[in-house]
């Protein structure tokens, strides 16, 4: 064996060890993102908009859980909370439940900028993905926008995909609105559903995201599309577990 091959012989195991170490760090990083505590985290819960989605019920259910996690909670039913960018950056996570409403350009810019700089955002159903239809910068940040729910409330199956957030969770059948979304191909889909031809023949077999996570700058975004009735999360425990895991994941470390 010449000196070059001898050197390469000893170097290869070192390269393999380095690759394995990087891989292990990535795994641990994902697990830490999921398993971190919300204790003493500053969390803003914003609710409002269309009353048909019962945003106050959603907020109350979430706040009750956040209290059990010893989080520091600020609740707002007023979009003026988005007026001040510096105030928004003090939060680790924003949980929003606002459907069919609007905010000013300045408020939208402040919110998007805050997420870009590290604040997390999470929510469900129309409260996050059908909030401000005229604010495309907000939709770009969230990663998708509701466009239809064929048939209204229907029976369908939520299929869990392989991800740390879905570990140990089961697929489940649910009766609610099956959201048809326009979504960013950059999102990480962690649960999906398949449409049939009962209402529109041309969407038969279309696979649609039900839950996703994504990065936006330094911030993290989590979304789940079920929850037309906020108490669905009480009736379907795997949906609630995924929602709350998403809160933890999206929260700033």
C-alpha cells in the first residue's frame, strides 16, 4: 500500500464518522424541536373574524391547554395587536384563529416580518388558511389558501405520513369540511386526504394536504385543515395531538 492509499485508508472511517455525526445531530435537532417545553414561552393567541368557525371556542380550548403547559399567554380579539412589529417579536409563537377578515397592509407586513425573523405561527382550518384573502404576502408565508370544500361537511379519512410530529398517531375518519387547497410545493406535508368523484368528477383521486409544516425565514409555520367545529379536536384525539405537537414544533426554540 503506497502512502496515498494508506492515508486514504485511515481517512475514510473518519469521513464516515463525520457523516454519521451530522446525521445524528439532524435527528436530535428534529426531536428537540418537537419535544421542547412551552413552559415560560410567550404565546399570543389571536381570534376573530367569521363567527361560523367559533374562533372564541378554538381560542378557549387552546388557552386551557397552554395553561397546563405553563406558557405565558396573551389573548387578543383585536387586530391592533399586529400594529407594532417590535411588540410582535417578543412572542415565541402566534396561534391564530381568524377567518374571512382583513388587516391593513402595515399589519400584514408586521406579521410576516415577525415570522421571517423567528416568531412561530400555527393554526387550523380557515383560522389560518382563509384569513386575509387580499394579503398574498400572508398567504405566501402560510404556504396555502383554502379555495373549496366540495359537498360541505363530508366523511373522509385523514392519512398520517411519516414525520416526527405524526409518530404514534393513527389515521382516522372524520366528518367535517374536506378542504381543497392551493398550496406551496415547498411545504412539508405530514398528513393528507384523497378526494373522490361524488361532487366533482375531475378531482377524483386528488391527494390534498391536511397538515403541513414549513420554514419561513427564521420562523416556523404549522397548519392543519380540520376544525370547522373547534370541538372536532376534542372528538378526534389524534387530530388534537397533531395540532398541539404542531404548536410545540412551531414555537421559537
